[in-house]
């Protein structure tokens, strides 16, 4: 993700990046490794994919332009037998 965020910063694109994770510890670790940018603002969202989708649909977020990327693995999050 840092390659993409660095490229957006270099291009002076004003964006907000929201990292979503189930683990508060991992979310904090991820965000602490991201440098401070002038144009790219990083935020953390704690929850599931469904929580993230609900957050996107809520309030003023619903009208924002979005690009959604899933760069992690969700294989381990499947219920047994699926």
C-alpha cells in the first residue's frame, strides 16, 4: 500500500485513505508505519467488511467518490465447511 500512497502524494492528489481491520493492534501497527503526508490523510476503521460497507453508505460518506481495494487475504475469515 505504501507504494500507492507515496505515488498519490507525489502526484499531489488530495485523498483520504481508510484502512479497515478487525484487530485494533494491527490497525495501529499499520497506521504507525505510514509516513505523514501533505496531501494524503490516513485513517483507521475498526471492524468487518460489512461494517466498512455500512460506514461507506452512512451519512456524508455516501456522496464521496470512492475507490475500494482489498489487498489482504480473507481466506481465513471463512466459516468452517464453506
